[in-house]
C-alpha cells in the first residue's frame, strides 16, 4: 500500500495518493509518523477547505507524539498557517518556532 501511495504521488494522481496515505495512517501510530509528512504535504498542496481541515487534525495528532520523529513538521505547520491565516502575528510565531528547529551548524549561536 505504501509503495502504491508513493507511485500515485509520482504520477501526480494526488487524490488517489491521498486516499492511499489516509488508509495507511489509519493503520496506527507507526504509519502516521512514517507517512504523515507526505500526507500533510499532499493535503496542503490540494489546498481545499476539507484538505486543510484534515491537515490540521493530522498536525494536532502528530504534535502529541515525540516532535523529534518529524523534524520538518514545524515547516508544514508554518505552511498550513500561511495558507489558512493571514494574521501576521500568527505567521511570526510559527516562523520563530520553525527557525528554532533548524539544525545548527558548528560555530552558530
């Protein structure tokens, strides 16, 4: 199922890929953690209201797990906030949170 979901994504068959990923992430925490990021990316790419609402549900669920499991999650949260909220203070807070998660280079403070 996972390979099919990625194949559909590569073929730009996003609606079908979303369905496959939804089926996968419904199988348990492991699949949500390993495939949630791709599902979020697809949902945000589609950008329709029901997709954004589902993306918010997934973000909220993933944030209850160990945040270290998905290091790029803050960027997806930022993208979600930028799409759904045009409030500058929300965007600034989301950006600041995302910047804190960037890996540090040696010598950076």
